[in-house]
């Protein structure tokens, strides 16, 4: 009872501060501060925390704009040598009274080496390009935005259908922003046997349901808070068809015994993931800068728990330029069924060669720059009211053997099935960047 009374008193004090110190008062919260671009948050990524924001997003475009974005990531490691590229072209036109339509086209490309768990019978070169249109209907009354969209992607190894809905509303009297969104990915995987290391072709499908909720609150003069919550439900073919796993009859003191066999990955056919990310941003008005701190946590039905911490600094330079510096650290535990070395493979068991299901730590650093210019008279290039250019670079380093080479929780390699010594995974260093241009007409 005493703890309940203390909690009640704390909530009452918070409510008193919110009403008297000014979450609801425009002059006290200083809404002109909240209108500053350095004060506004972009959507968080509580689950896919290590990824750059994808240009293939569901964020509503401002009415009467056109934007293009290209994003490239590369891992030069000997065991990966991967390159990933995403590019989109999108446009938005207001039809009448806040009702508009978006249309665009997206391209994704990957070219990487795939290694099985112990490096035997590999590597294989995995190359694929997918492309297709995007379309959406948008209703924007100036305070609330509702977007319903559809995406189609086609590739030689399957297709993707992706309907989505996203809504955002601003409670101006409370300096509050609430966002909700849902996206369903319906995918098919069709790969002939001659493209795979396994014996059989793959003809299967998988579905992913993504749900997120976010609330953003102007709290005190110069302070802004945001909480992002996300849940993801995956069902169907959830393994990589290009990876094999070595299964032993048994091993004694790391010495291979018996006759090994190699089998394709075998993952459960359902997975639930969830995550939360809380961020605080403080506007330092005297130097036109903002400082941000964030922390997140997530878990799921495969017992992959992750935690992260991040920090950012944003600096306005005049009326046209913004510079941003970001960094963070990440840690996760291994999946329930993951092992670096499988001593046996009983019928019905699960096994994996996915390093993203192992235990690892990572850090990243981002550098971003944006520039905006507005037409003083007429139009820029005869048609645009403004231009915004954004660019950024990211460096990420992941350590999959941070617990030691002898641990079964990480991801290391052996030279062959008969090898007794393991070595560091030749990858985990990723460098990426993006370039985005938006014009309003």
C-alpha cells in the first residue's frame, strides 16, 4: 500500500508540473521552438536499430512535392564482400481540399557472399534486384494526416505485395503528436535447385505484420520527448535458402567425431518481435543547436534480446544549413536455438547459420548534412518553391566473437569441417551513405 501511495503522489506531482509549468501553454512551451526543424524527431527504429532509415518508407510526403533518394551500404569483409543499394523516386500532388495522391517507383539491389556456419562448401554469390511501383492516397487537414499505400516489388526469386496505413495527429493545445501505423508484407520465394547449395528447390512464402505506435510531447521550454513502440509478427519461410549448417553425430573436446552432414537452415515458422525506444531532445536556443539522448530495449519469441543507447547533436548554421552527428552502441543475445557449432541434429530440431541471431555487440556513428533554399521571387528552375538536399554517412562495426572464440553464442568460422580451431568472421564492418533531394512546387 505504501508503494501505491508513493506512485499516486508521484503521478499527481507530474500532472501538476504538466499543467502549471506548461505542456498545455503555448507561450510557456514555446511552440516556435517546436517548429524548429532541429526540435522535431524522425520516426525511431526500436527493432531494426542498426539499419539506416530505408528510402522505401511509409512516411507521408508533403503535398505538391517530388523527392528522390539513393542509399548504398557495403561490407568489404572477406567473408561477405556485400553491396546493398536502394533507390526511390516519389511524388505527391494535392487534388482538392487536403486530399492528394502519391506515386513512385523503387529499386533494391544486393550482391553479397553467403557463408554457411563453418565456411565449408561455400561461399555462394547471392545477387538479386527487385523493383516496382508505389502508390498512396493521403488526407491532410493541416493537423492530422492519414496515408494508405500499396507497394509491389518483383524479382527473379519472388515477389512482394505490401499494403500499409499510417496516421498522425497533432494535439496543438497539448503540444502532443501521436502516430500509428500498420504494414503487411506478403512475399513469395521461388528459387530453382541449380541456384541453391541444397538438394531441393524452394517454393514457399512468408508474411510479416508490422505495427508501431509513437507519442511525442513538448514538455518544458526547449524540451521534447518521444516514445516509439513497435511489434512485428513473422510467419512462413523465415530462413535464408542460401545458407547450410553442419550437423555432427557428436564432438569430443572440439574434435569432430562421426560423420557430419550439411543441411539448409531450419528456423521456426513463426516469430514475434517487439521493441521500445525513448528519446529526449533539448534545444539550446542560444547557439541554435539541439542535444538528444535515447535508449531502447527489445525482445521476442526467439529470445533475441537487445538493448541500445544513442546520442545526437544537431547544429543549425544560418537559416539554410543543418549539421548532425549521431552515435550509438548495441548489444544482443543469441536466439534460443542458435549455436556456433551444432554437435548433433535430432529430427525436428532448429539450426541456423545467421549471424544476426548470434550474440554480438556493435557501435555506429553517423554524420548528416542538410541544405534548404527557398525562392525569393518566382520559382526555382521555373517550377519549385523550395529545394532541400540531405546527405549522410554511416560507419558500423559489429563484433560477433566478443564473448571469446570458444563461446557457442557468437559467430565464428572454421577452415573446414575437420578443423578444430575457429577464426574471426571476416565481416561486420559496414560503411553506408545516402543522398536525398526534395523539391516543392
